[in-house]
């Protein structure tokens, strides 16, 4: 039997619906139109997805409205220290500015 569930997350005064259904014993299909998500996820990743969902919805809605967005990723403490040190060493005002410049330069090379 296929297991399904649906719920919502409230951001401000707006409710954003999401749903999921089991595809197999390891995979769930997750959909949230507010975050523009409609794809399979491993069941083990579902909790983290639900924790991050409000931020994903806000970022997607900002993007649709033409506002700037943000990127998050995880880094080990040592890696983060190394990135911050390199940003300062190269004269950047913030880690964000340094990483943005790295990406821009990488895109230009392609």
C-alpha cells in the first residue's frame, strides 16, 4: 500500500501546502509548489527537507518577485575557517563577496 501525507507550513499569514507519497521503501516523492519542488528524495533526507522548507519557500518566492536570494551549504569548521581566512587575505569584505567572485570568475572561464 502506498503511504501518502499532506500538510502545510505557515509563513507570515500564508499557508504553503506540501505533500509526499512513498515510491518505494527508500524513496519519497515530495511536492511543494511554493518552493518549486517536485522530485524524489531519500526517506532519510526528508526530515532535513522539512526543516529547510520554510527557507526554501521564502527564497523561491523572493526569486519569483525579482528579489535577490541566498545560497546555503554546509562546511566543516576547518573548511569554513580556511575560506574566511582566504577571503580576508585576498582583501574581500565578507566571505559572501569572496565566494560570489569565485563563482563569477568560474562562469566567465566556461
